[in-house]
C-alpha cells in the first residue's frame, strides 16, 4: 500500500537540491534520444561540456546566451509569484527590441550619452505596455491571461515582421527584412575584448538583485506575494488586487522587453524577425527551475544557456539534431515539476 | 472589390470546413479534458506530435488509418503524462500543460530531424483524398462543399455527435460532468475521481492529436516545422467561447474556419492594399476577442484547475 | 432496543494525520432500528470516524463489520466508498456532495448505474424515485439543477441519494447545521419514522439538546476516543457535557450589562441586489452602538454573506446608506473600512482570513502595510515586525511553531486567535464577527467569546453573525433575525421567545 502524506514544510535540503537534481536527471534522460539517434552517448556529453566550458570564448558564448534568459526568466518568475501567468515574454521581447530599434537607429535626436539609457527605457516601456492589455483583461473581465498572452505572441511577431518589411526596413539591407543598424552610441558595450558577452548581462544581474530585494523586503513585494498566495485574503485585508496585478504585469513585461533590448543593442545590432529562438518560452522553464526565486533565476538561466550552447556545439560535431537542446530543457521542466511533488508530499510504503 | 461574392462560392465553404477540421478535433479534445476538471495546455505540443506521428507512420509504410491510430496513440501517451502529473500528483495544470507542449513539440522536431536529416524539400505522403458524395454529388451547394471533404473531416463531424452523445446520454458522461463540478460528489457515490479524470485527459489528448494529424495527412501531405502555428491555443480560446458544449464547439470552429478562408481569399484581392501580416494576425486577434466576449459569465466547470486528493476533507 | 440484532460493529478504529491522532481505538455497535447519536465537541473525531466507515479514509488500525441482508456480520473492505455503498451504508455529509450542474435526478442516479452499460431504464428509475419521495416525504424538484435548489432541498437530495442505494445504515453528519429549529424537528420526525421501519441511524452532533431529544442511545467522543455511551433515557445532561469536555465545563463567559453609546454602524435602507437569492440583502434599517453586541441569528444562506460583505467594505450597497461612526461611507473598499476603525473576522478563515503560505508575522501585518511601525519608505521593517509578532502571539495565546512559520501550520483555533489578535490589537470601534467560533472546540470558542466581550467592555460595538443560536443568545445584548435577506428585530435574549425567533429565522412570523 503506497501512502501519500502532505509534508508540513519541504525539507530545506530538498528545496535547494531539487533544481540541480532535476537538471541532472534531464541530462541523464537525454541519453535516450541520443542513443536512439545513433550517437556515441559519452562522446556527445563530452562535446557538450566542451562546447560550454572548453574555452574562454565558449564560456562567454554561454553567458551571452544566458543574458536574455535571465531577463525572461525574471519576467516569468516575478509574474508567477503573483499567480499572473505571463506566457507572452516572447512577444514582449520582440516589442522591446522594436522599441529599442525605433529609439536607437538615429531617428531620435539626443545627445550620445543619453542614447543607451533611452533605448533601454524605450524597450522596457514597450514590454510593459504589451503586458498591460492582457493584465487589464484579467483584472477587470476575468479573462484567462494564459491564452491571451500566448496569442499575443503571434500577433506581436507578425506586427514586427510587418514593420520590418515596411517602415523599419533597412534600405541598405539588400532586400532582406531587417532594420537599420543601431547607432554606435546606442549600443550596449561589450564586456571583454573579442567576446560577445555584453552589458546586457549586467542589466540582467542587477535586475535579479533588484527583484529579489523588492519581493522580499518591500511592501510592494509583500502585496505581490500575498496576491499570489491568496487573492481573496489579500483583498479582504485591503490590498488592491487589480492594482497589484497591473504593477506586476508592467514589471514582468518590462523585464522581457529588456531582454529584447539586450539582443538588439548588445548583441546583434539590428532587428530581424528571427531574433529570438524561443527565449520567452525558455524563460518559463528557467523560472520554474529557479523555484520562482529571482536569485535562482540566474543559476537556472546559466544551466539552460549551457544546454543550448553545448548542444549546438555537439550537434554540429556529431550531426545530431540541435532540437536535443529543446528536448533537454523540456525534460528538466518535467523533472523539476515531478520533483516538486516529492518536496510537498511524503511517500510511504506499507 | 468583390469581397462579398467570395461568400457565395462553393470553394469558400469547402475551404471553411477543411480549415475547421483540426480545430473541431482540438476543441472537442480540450472540452473533454476541461469538463472533467483538467486544463490541458499540452494541446499545442500534442498537435505537433500528432501531426508528425501520423505522417511518419504512413511514410514508414502504414495505412492512412494506421497513421491516424499512431497519432491518436501518441496523443494519448502525452495525455497520460499530463494526467499523471496533474491528477494523482495534483501539480499545477498550467505548468504541466506547458511542459507537455514543450516536450511533445521538441520530441517531434527532434524525431523528424533525426529520421529525415535536412532535405531540400520535405518528403510527401499520399494523403486522404476527398471522398465525394457518390449519387448525392449533384445536390446544389452541399454536393460540392461536402464532396470535397476527406474522410477525416467526416470523422470530425461524427466525433461531435459522439462526444455530445457520450456526455449527455450515457452514465459515463454523467460521471464526467459531475467530476468537473464536484469531485466529492463522485467520490461519495463510489466512483473513482482519478480514474475518470485520467481517462478524460487521455481520450481528449488522443482527439487533439488526430486534429494535428489532419494537417499532415489531409490538408497537406508533408510535415513542416512550425506548421501548427498556434492552432492549439486557438482551440483553448474556442472552448470557452463554446461554453464547453460540443454543438457550440462545432459552430465556433466553423465560424473560425470561415473567417480564415475569407481572409485568405480577401488577401489575394486586397493584398496590394494591406500587408499580408494583417491578414495573418486576424485569426489570433479574433480568438482574443472571442475569449474576451465569452469570459463574462462563462460557466466554467466549477472544479477546473483544482486538484482533488482522496481523504482530504 | 437491546433485543434488536447488531447491524454495524466498529472495532478499534484509529487514524492519525501527521502529528494529530484523530481517532484512537474507537469501538461501537449499532443495532437495527436504533438512532445512535455520536456526540462530541468540534475536533473530537466524529466526522473522521464516520469517514472511515464510509471509506473516505483508510484507517491505520481496526476493522468494520456490517450485517448483510441475512443479518450476518461480514467484514467491510475499508477505504472504498463503493464497498460501503454495496454493504448498505449511506452517508449524508455535512458539506453536501452534490454536483450543482446536474439535476436532482441525475445526482441521485450518479454512480448507481453501470458506467459502461447501454440499457439504462431511466423511465423506471424516475418512477422509483418519485415513489421513494412519496414514501419518505422528502421532496425535491426532479429536473431542477441543484444549483437552484434551496439548502433544505439539497439536504433532502443528499438523503434520497443514500436511500436510493437501499441504505440499511444511514449516517447523518451534523444534519441540523443548516436548518431552522422547526425544520430540524421535521427532519428528525422523518428519520424516526424510517428507523421504526428498520433503518439504523447514526447522527453526528455537537448539540447536546438535540441529541437528548432525538436519539435512542448516545456515544461520546473526546479527543478521538470513545469515552462512554448510555441510553438516552438514562442520560444526565451535566454528566454528558463533562464527558464531552473532559472535566468541568469552562465557565461560559457572561457578558456584563450594556450601557450602549453612540451608533458605530448604521444602515438606513441599505440593500444589495443580486441575481442569486442567497447573496441578496433587502433594504434594512439597523444600528450597532458602541459598547453593545448585536447578534444576527439565521440559518446559513439567508443573506448573512451579503450583510458581512457590506460591513467589511467588500461590497457596495445597491441603494440606501451606510454610516460608520456617524459619518456616511463614500468609499466601499476594505482598506477604507480598516482605516476607519472597523475590525473584521471573516467567516472562512482559510479562504479570506490568512494567506497560508505566508508567515504568522506577515499575516499579522497584512492589513496595515502602510503603518510607520511596519514599513518605512516602502521597505518592510522586518525586525520590528518580528518583535511585534512575538509580543502579540504571547498576548493572544497564538500557539504554533513560531511567528516565522507559515500560517497554514497552525490549528484552526490558533488561526482564529491570529485573526482576532490582528483585529483587536488595533482597538477597532466596530467589530464584525462572522461565525467566529465555527469549527472550534469548546475551549477555543470560549476564548473567542471572552475577547469579544472584553472588546465590548472597552467600548467597541460588535456585530455578531452566527448560525449557532445558542452562541447568539449567550453573547448578544440585542438579537436580530435574518431570513431571505430581510432583517428584523427579535429583542433582547432575556425576554425574547425562542420559538418565535425560530419562526422568524424561517420567515414565518410577523
């Protein structure tokens, strides 16, 4: 007879140990598709590790990949703490990138020192606004925000494509739908010579710290957590649930918008319709792996970035489909979810 | 501009029904899950997995209906994963569904690329052919419209009737409707809450996967990365719009199919004036609007999203 | 009755939930045609015991034997409601187990027909149900959705569900919690009739008075154990009460005479319109003055929720005015009411009272985040909050794993003390106490009552809404009756006519 009993509180060790365990479990489970694809499993893992840690450049590539993931991970984590299911980070990222390009390709007349902050502010604002409509619809009309934010992703990406083929199109782009390049002064500086990792990483780290402090030490963060834990009790206690949700939604959208800013103003220098290979969705996995903790998001983002960069490198060498990375990320979400069960319940035999 | 005359052509209505078919399967599948109290956001991934499974089975030599069975089984398997995570383990239905979507689509894409490494043109299979209506083909309007449909579309229509009948006229359907409202009521009458919910999610997921298979086995004849393109999410919106009823689900899917068919044709006429993306955006915007309108006073199954555990009173 | 054969035997049933031993080695017998009352205070383990009988819980130890149709005792497979139903055990739960989207008929036959069969014979079933209703006098509209039925009708459907399965043993869990005194009498009369026909009945209650009036035999549970049984005829009320509590009853707090001051709450024609009858409040004129306790007596679902929402600031009136401390209210939101000095004790402490995953300390400050003692420039003063929490928990006897532990680890009684502490520490001028002792054991209930009386003595006005008529009569200076959203004066407890009050609660008296 298997008995399932609720635990009073998840044991400390399990709470901290669970995400790394889930990550390891997912990596281990990846052996199955690797084997099915006919690859030499141990060699594949070795190549993956080498692709991430094999050189300084590799590490910097991993950090570059982690930068947008930290921000979209924070976007998801902060919103999910209020039980606001923002699945629209992908679209908010693109809108943020579009705003960054609008502000940073020379159309706006501003002194050079003000351009980068302007670009950052524009991207954050655009992301926040993108999340405003679904949040209002949830707060006022009770419309489920999961579906609205998901559908908005498609709408926004099509909108960006439309802009890239229209008013934002680079006349020098040889016909490709891409934006004009960002002005030098508007770009986020690189952190090291000959490496692609850029100041966006610092923005991400600062945002993680700020989110952590805000959630645990401010009255705003208290309200966010209360609304997430028990909206009825929060309302009864005089907390305005609608206003709190709007605030959290704006912050969440802004963070995702900043991810777009980083990719455009820190990495690529111009906007194309394939800017993001699913950073928004991966951010959700990052947030869950982090247990919705802002500081944990940084660690989880590094893990997911490692998986993508490592798998990319391995896949080029071995000819295994790079979709393995997506598979591993999906498996790690399942593992952390299933593991969460063990943290909440004790399983007894007999 | 002759936009309104589009509505009078047979080909428009035939296309509407064809476009609606995967949505019919998807909405029915989501409806069955949600009536039992479980939100299944794995639908998008299950569409992808079903579309690959069916197509791949045929490409590897199975019959068309064998492919449909393969798709249904694939959907059922992913559905079982979602069911186990959300029903006996009671984990977040939102997160589990998204995880299943990610897992199912990445598994599908990985399998496709592994079995068929990058080819210039995706390989094709011999898809379902229009069935024709035989002696009835001469009925004006209905003849050509229905005659152009394949067996899977007829199956979709039959499914609407079957799901309606099971939900409203059988003891099993009564139990399913009850478990989505008050699982304690079902438990107190000696039935298994977990069994009913798991069964509903597995069956619903199988339906969803068949909807995906329609794309690669009937509407088109090849598998493309990204071909599902949000249809799963649109189905989730349509379920609310359909008030969780099979009849309204059919209506919603048909309206949606008509809208899509219209915008495709309107685009060729007005394409010079408006960018194509405006037309492509329209289905998603329509879904959001439908969702917003339906959200007011929506009769959600009372136990939706709430896990139930034995012995917790 | 001693001649009748044993139809049910519970032997040594035990059940533990985490650290709490809900039942310990409980044994009892039930004879055919007997009405056995299972008596005990809240938390004594009565419902847990019956849930084990019915199969909702799996016992840690012990066994159950039920007589089959031939009268022979056979072991009952445990942990399966299906088995209990097949053995002829039926249960009417305290919280009805009805699917509101289904009709009366559908709820009754749910699970009674084979899940995968084709032949159903619905017409015959309908006729059989109608006959059952006629035979027992328990009527409810057959094809109406349960969502639209009144509470009394729903209870009848619950009972019909059990009888439909040919229950030979019927368990009723707190059946009169939702009934007026007159409806309760009618129910017991029906049950007595069925017992005379051979049905064996166990009914759970914490109300000594009705147990003495309607049972043949009594078994008392205390702290999960069977502490004694006797025939009702030979029962001594005082001795039983002592058995329930394990010693002398704690002195029931008796409020001092009131010298009421100015009105702290006044409703003038205030009303709430709503599509559902149970959420409606008819235009009412009433007042609560400083230094008095006004009790609102009524059966659940008669508009108490609407009244409470109005006084909590959660609902705005559709008409009429509300005055707090002599000033008309313009802003109807909880924050404004809290700021004005209204303390609210919600009906459902888990749903509206505390955020279970947040700490005790956090739950203590949740209503006053802007207070300078709690935050500065938007940042929480964590040490100050922790210190204050320790002091308040000591002052109000909130026991648990400590102020930094999640609130959901506290027992029901301690959560209620937490809420009381939060409310009373601010010295509010008006207190809304909505079902403040529901689900609490006698000791915890007495503690709550003492706090309310102390608040009144300090000069606060208390609006007490309670389904427990005894509590209303014991604590109030003035009693109002509420029925179908209408509020009427009933008078002072010392002088009012209890029968008349019962009729007012049922809407049947002038």
